[in-house]
C-alpha cells in the first residue's frame, strides 16, 4: 500500500467524477491521509461519513488524526447493504474480492477501485463484467488502477462523461 496519497493528482481527478452522488451518507475506506480524504468527501457534499479500516496500525494512525467522521476497525465488505454511497478503494486485484462483486453490484451507488497490474486491464474488465456493468475510469498511480462506479449523477446525465475515461 502506498504510504501517502497526498499529491495523487490522477486519483483526485478520478474521484471528482466517481464520488459524485445525491447521497449525503457514505461508507468508505479512508487510507493513511484520512483528513485529506474527508475534505474531498465534504467537498462532494457528504455529511454522514463512516470510514472502515481492516489494519489496526492504519486505524490507529487515522484515530490520531482526529477526523470528523465515524471510524470503524473492520471490513467494509462485511457491511454492505446500508442506504448510502460506497467508496471501496481496495487497490488490490479484482480476484481478491471477486466473491463480493454480486453484492456490490446490487448497491445503487458505488465506486470500487482495483489495481490492474496483477492480471491486466482486459482480464480485470472481463472479470467485472461476469457480474454486471458499470462506468469505469482508468488511471496511473504508482501502478495502473481502475475504478468502476455507478452513481445517480452519471445515470441522469447531469455530469458530462464517457463510459471510459483514461488518464
């Protein structure tokens, strides 16, 4: 995992589109720069923010930053089903969480990010499409990443965009 996402311009450009929602409530993964991420979420209109973290050392780092949100030490994938937007920025291979895709795709508004390095772009798309369709954006971070997303803003044409946007 990257130790910091500060200055990750391509990631922020992607989030500007993928995190657009009419929802005010979000369940998400905050990463190590939780205060910066909370600011991104608030700028997108989220008011009720719940951040999940699996790793105890990252969770403790987040707690020390005193973010303006609920923090939960636990797996966001075991907490699917809330009426909210889900931002699941896993940064792992899609195959690691493939078993969760059927449930994730029932969520009306979501964003889920994977590294495409382990199996490649085409295989990542093919794996995702076994379970359903969504918009996606591909970008280069320290490794090539892909974010699949579905949100009401895109669905209703309020934001200009294409199904695939690459950076």
